[in-house]
C-alpha cells in the first residue's frame, strides 16, 4: 500500500499563527527561504526515489515560478494551497472563489497541466465553510485535502470520515488529514507541528496502525519546518510561538526516517489506487 506525502509550499511568515502580527502587505519585506528549503526537500525525495504532492501558494508561485517548474520537472504533483493563505472562515464565498481560481490559473500557466488538488490554508474547511466544497467543484478541482477530523481551536470537523471518500453528490473527493482513533477521540499523527513535537516512534506507530487497518494515510510538512534558523517574530502569544518553533531542529532527520519507513507517492496516485480518481 502506498501513502500520500504532501508538502505545503509557503513561507514561515505566512503561517496562521503569525497572521495577527504579520500582515500580507509586509510579506515582501521578509527574507525568503522557500527555495532553499524546498530544494533540500527535493534532494531528500530524489535520494529515495519518492514522488510527492506539493500544495503551492499562488503568491509563492508568482514570485518563484522557477521553483514550481523545478518541482514539476522532477515528477511531483503540483496542487493548490490557494493564493493568499487566508483562512476560509475569514472570507466571503466570492472572495474565496476568486482566491482559489487565481491560484489554480497561476499554477496551470506555469506547469501547462491541470491542477487537480486543493488544500485550504490552516485546514479551514470546517462546518462553517462547507460551502467552499461546492466552489472547488465548480472550479474543476478533483479532490480536496482540507478536512481535519479532530477538535482544534483553528480547524477541524471531529465527526468527519477519517479516510478518503467521495463527497456525494459531488464528484469531488476528500482526502482528510490522517488521524489515529483512541476510544471515541481522533488524534493528529500525520505531520506539521505534531511531527516535530511527538517522539518519532509515536508517529511511526500511529501511521503503522492506520496502514495495518488497511487504509492509506496522508502526511504533510512545510519547507520552513526544515529551517531551524527562521527569524523569531516578536509579539506572538506563547501558544503561537510554541506551535511555530517547537522541534524545528528535528524535522530533517525525522523526515529521512519517515521516507525510509513507508512507501510514498502523490495524493492523486493514492486516490487513483483507491479508484476514486
């Protein structure tokens, strides 16, 4: 069984935890590290012969089209992370449609191929924003990977299905962020800050448990998580500072262990394996 490896291509200063102290109109003033960090990831993937899905911000693609071409030429899947990394519950439907359509067009113009997948900034398709799924369908996305079946202060639909499924009556397919179930609770296990915080054997055991139940999982990381030297932004709350900076020095070594422990491919390939694409 193959599992989906995904990279959310964004800069450190674009994460939701910083959004209250770093406004979009100041992004260009911050030092960019996305190309250097993405190149590191690409080299690690090439060394293992692994293909992945890169959910790319349209804002990044506009400023770094060469990076998008480099990822695409290496045989990885280019998918959309929206344009401006704004959570959906802070947008009206028309604004969301324009943002998501713009990102898709930018990426397709760069690669010359249709973009099939979408992932919302900060997994912000929640019960309040299920209307966004209809817009994704209208824009001819084939799958979404935005629903996190957990309880969290910024995202999550705890009762959502945990494994890939079609969002009937839509054609659109959902590849939810992977969780492990303990009793009646779903726990996050598949990437990001959880990957940096939890001991690696805990992550590996959780992922093996999902695979042992006969399901593929989907894993995610961000390029900035491979850069322990990202600037420390002042005025963050203690919780936001912890979520952003915990365990950055551990990411690369853990990622290499992950690549050695599991067979990975793109999200679209896994969904095709399941007969959903």
